[in-house]
């Protein structure tokens, strides 16, 4: 579910680490990454959790996402 910033210069996307069990793929972790439109400058924003549904804020300065991190 890649999402381009409003100016079209940046991309936010998900990288999922999976394992196959009983013929089905199970997500072990999913991380949020950003990159320039041409794929250069890739940068991981989250690590080792199950995160997803990343969306740019209307001003293009922030990224909101659902996090699988434990919150206490």
C-alpha cells in the first residue's frame, strides 16, 4: 500500500517479513520505510514490530500509521 506525498517527491511504504506455515504466509513483522520517488534515499522509520497503514499528513511533514507496539 505505497503512498506518495502530496508533492509526489516522497514515498512511504511497508516492508513485511513473512514465513510460510501450512501453505499460508504469516507476517512476522512489518516496518514503515520512506524513499524518494526514484527509490533513492530509502530510510526505515520503524523496526521489528507489526506496523502498517502509513499515510502522509495533509502538510506532508508527518506520517501517521497503525503500530503494533505495546503501549502501557
